[in-house]
């Protein structure tokens, strides 16, 4: 199954949502989950997950690209180039300063078609009119659109929704990041956006997310959330609702009460 995470506006927290969602599903459902992304910007993942930005000579993306060009790599072999994050959660780096945008797109296509993970979560950093973006949005089983409460962001979403670039609405669910109930109720936001309230969830603004991101340990936050650590207790219901929203639209039942 393929899930895409996208926002029509930059810096809405797509990496944060992807890591929280991926680590939660990996822990709660025991499904094998892989994170990946489009575009050539990987700093957000490198920082949030504490990844070494210097390519390992034995696991370099350039090596994979050369093998792809020579048709000398199989789907199973690409698993050797994954970086494990937690139990059942991996990331596949698909871009760096060492490869071109075209090579990155070729690698991502191969990864999406060959990884054996039960769920592949792709953060889209490329523009909506780019072929890679259109291909991923059209082939995704579910698209999570991430927004915040500012009207400038919501207006850009509305413009995108009216365009031919918007994905199949039946596959789209929504998340409101940096949510603050003092600004507006989630139901009111849904009304402004013209969507059903059961199609949107919130991720409450929490400083511990930034703290863990700065420490390169965002993928290690899920146990604190699940066990209702006082510092992130508000995120327990938020991440639970996010998991239920995505998985129910994929037709998969999960039980938040069981690890």
C-alpha cells in the first residue's frame, strides 16, 4: 500500500507528520513501513532522524543509480540500501547532492515499485506540476494533505483543489498541523475548506516535537506518545486519530490499545 503526504504550501510539517504516522503504524500494527520522499531536499529528514549527511561509500545512492542503469539490481537487493529507524520502520534515501533530479526520480520509481514493505509513506517535496508529483499522487492509495490554520494556507489549498492537478478526492484525507483551538475549532476549519469533519484530524502544537527533531530523534518519540508521557499527552489522541483516519480509508483495522 502507498500513502503520500503533501502540502500545497512549504514548511507545513510534512516530515514531522510522515515520521509520526510511519512510526505509529509500525509500532501499533507491526506492519513493515518505509519512509521515502520526492525532490532533492533531504535536510529535514537528515535533521529530524539524525542521519549522516555524508554518503556511506558502501551504500551510496550513486552506486544504486549505476546498478539501475545497468539493470543489475533487483527489488530484494534494494532493501540492502535502507536505513533502519525503529522496529518495522525504515527510510530509503532517494536524493542527495551527488545525483541529479532525474536520477532521483528514477530511483524513487524503482523503490515504490519494488520495496516489499507493507506500507510505503512518501513525502512529496516536488511541485504539483512535476511528473514525479503527479505520478505519486495518482498511484497513492491515500493522500494525506497537510495544512495549518492560516487563511493564506487554506486559500492556496482551495486554488489547488480547483485545478486539474488535484488528486482523486475520494483518496484524500486531511491533517491540520500546529493546531491551536484558540484560533478556530477543527469543525469550523473543515467547513471553510468545504470538506466533511470526519475527513480531517489535528496535530496539536507541541514543543517536544521540535525538541526531539533538534536532537535527531523524532522517530523515537512514538513510545512517549503511546504511553501518555505528560510532555506529549495531547499527541496521544491526535496520532491515534491520524492512524485511524489513514488506515480505515485503506480498509485496515487497527487497535490503538494493543502494541
